[in-house]
């Protein structure tokens, strides 16, 4: 790698003393590789923008600058060729709050359709909104996790009003291809559904043969049915900055979304606006160098785990098959071996673990050693 960021990504950052959620969850002798929070410094151009704002001593209630909409619109056009009018954009303090607002756009008695495994806050949405969800397992076909349209069709009825997905998919790492999204669009139209697409990992595509495709851009015939969610927080490693955007083309659906947030959502702070605008204006090499570094990390992980590792196209989250370990509870077992992971049952699919490999290589090597030691110990206990 010839770019200047290699040293930055390769240098461990001591996060102790920062109240880091990632590093506080487990005892000090446990290496945390669970939550989607990279152990890389945020890029300098974002930190510089924040420092400049902090030169002013008042951090009061702040209105959204018009330039933020322009930055997001230019970013969507630059990366995905999607021209989005100002009127379609609604700013919210995070993608998870936006998911919860979206779930409140359907009526009591309606159902959410959710393919699993899935980012675990999806599994709380129906209960939070006072409705019901219908969880449909994805199909594993030749090591590729795919939405099972036949199973989703069989699970749908007249009360099924909304389908919620991640694209790129979390935790399986899929970047859905054009054919899959075309089938999804047909399914949504045929079943008269609303579609919510969480696209927060859209710029972290590791497979050179894959790309991120916003479904509402690729299929304008269903755009009026869609809520597409974006934030700079995952790509630029600023998840502690609360700012996200919902792109909602249909005025009626947008009004329902806005009405759902009344009295529930706090405003976005000035630092959220500043950091997000700096990220969306970025056209420099930082993201490309990050993706290159993550590809190297993924190669190390794939060499160490072989077929246990689900082939990954996007995100920095490895989905690892440990069904043969016959563990009732995966998280405490791996903690006993010094490794903090996210258990598959959290995502609706026991027998797997999710591991965050967005860290310096030296840290990843330590994590791989702990992971393989835990797997070997369990297999030895089972089979002698």
C-alpha cells in the first residue's frame, strides 16, 4: 500500500479511559471484537472540522445547515449515480432511531417482514412499535446467503405491510447484486409492501467484483414505497456522532415518518452536522485505503478459518460458522478464551458468531489466535 494511511491503520489506538462501549463490555483480559466500531482513528479532515467548530465556545441547539443536504446529494450522485431532491431527505439522530420511526409508519395489526440473520435492532422494532414481526430465514446456497423470496411469499398475508433489509447485509456481508434487487423489487410491488433499506455500510465493499446498489435508485418503479437510510458513522468510524439521513421519495410516506418522530426524537447536535458534512464532502483517498486495508485483514482471516468463514463481499464483519462446536451459548464460551464476539442468536441465527476485523493487523493476529484456540479446545472436548 503506497498511500499515507497504512501506518494509521496499522497503529493500535489505546481506547482505555475514553468510556468506549466496545472496550468496557468485557474484562480487561478479553479482546473485544464484537460491536461494529472500528479501532482506527477517524480521518483527519473530520477531526479538523470538529476542532474548527470547537473554536466557538457555544454548543447550543443547532439548525441543519443547507450545505449538509447539498453534501449528501452530491455524495449519493458521485458514488451511486442517484439524483435525490432536497425534499426527499429527512435528518434523524441515527439509523436505529430511523428504523424505529419507519416501523411506526404502519398501522396497528400490520406485520413487518424481516429476513434473518439480521442486525439485531431489527428484531426489536415490532415490539417497540406495538406490532408484530414475521422472521424468515435467509437461504444458504453454496455458501451464499440470499433472501428466500418463496419463503417470504409464503410467510406474507394481507397484514404484511413492510419489509426491512440491510444492504450491504449485516451480519452475512452480502452486497446484493442487480438480479437479487430486481427480484426484491418485483416482490415488493407484487405484495404491495413498503421497503426499508438500511444502507449504512454502503461504501465498505471489499469484493472487487461487487458493488453497492441502492435499491430505490436502481428500481424507481418502487421508489415511492421505499425508505433508504444512510450515515457517515460506519464508513468514517464516527459512531459516537449521532446523525443519519432517511431518503423518502413519496410525500405521504415521508409525512408519516415525520409524524412518527413527534415528541420522540431529539435534535441533532452541531458536531453531528459538522462531522457528517465533512464526511459526505470527502472525495479523497481515505476510504479507498481503508477498504484496501480491510481486504488484507479479510485475507488473513480467510486463510485462518477456511470454510468456517462466510464468503464476504462487504462490511468489516465476519460471519463465522461454529455449529459443529455444539455450543448452547457462544458468547460466554469465547469470553472464557479471551475473545469478545457477537453471538449468532443475537441476529436470529444460532450456531454462528460475528467478529469485527476492523483493527490493526497485530490486534487481528491476536484475535485469530484466541479464536482458533477456543475452537480447537471445544473440538477436543467433544471428540477427544
